[in-house]
C-alpha cells in the first residue's frame, strides 16, 4: 500500500476530499519525523511506538573483499507494534 492508496481509502471512508486527506496525512507523518528529530518518542496506543535506538559500534565485513570494517555507533529510528495491534492481525490471519 502506498501513501496515495492510504489517502484514497481514508477519503472514501470519511467523505473528506482527497486533497484535504493528503494534507492531514502529510502533516501527521511530518509531526512524527519532527518529534523523532527532537529525540522524543511517539506512542499511539493500540497501534505502536516510534523510538530512536542507539546501535553500538561494531566490526562489520565488506562482503566483496571480506575486509573488516569498523561501523561507528549510530542512532536509528525504530517502530514497535503494540501487543493489541499484533493480536488483532493474528486473529484475522488465523480465521
């Protein structure tokens, strides 16, 4: 599913025109990005949590040359689905 598909579905379900829905979806996604940039985490109850996670430095490997390469510590965005969300998806899959 693409963002355009999501906008179309929301528009059809709410009766709001696609242009307005697209603005809201873009604003929502930008708010998540801005919050993570500030170092905050976002919890949407019943859906999941966006967080920043710090990965430890490690020694990686160049697959072409098999040379060892140091990989520095870095911060990456992560998303973890809520238990409620996981269970609802699993319930649908098992039926």
